[in-house]
């Protein structure tokens, strides 16, 4: 059975599905690369997305979004030598 990470966004309005998925994938990849020196590899990323049906005006625009993905500041992600991610490597 293939490995998959299921992402579920919060109740506030979000950007469109593809944008949010790309931001989350970039964020997860960045965290794994910096903290464990691994990557998602063949692990699939799925998203339970409902902002497009929960909000009458649809997803929030990228310009109006107050929580966009931003690359972490250098050195701000703690490195781990052993831990829970050992099981997905």
C-alpha cells in the first residue's frame, strides 16, 4: 500500500486548491530536508479541501491571503537525528 499524507485545512478561507497544495508540499519538503535530511520521495500528498464550497465568494485570492507559504529563515528549523520520521525513510 502506498504511503500518503492527508492534509486538512482549517475553517478560515484558503487560496485555491492547487496553490494551497503546492504551498503545503513545499513546506513539508522544506521541513523534512532541513530537519531530517529526507524528502517526501514517493509519499503522496492528498488534501481534504472545502474552501471552494464553504465560502460563497470562493477561495481567497493570493493577494488577500494572510497565511501564504514563506520559506523558513535560515537555521530556524531544528535538525533531528532520530525520531518519528525514521519510519517513513
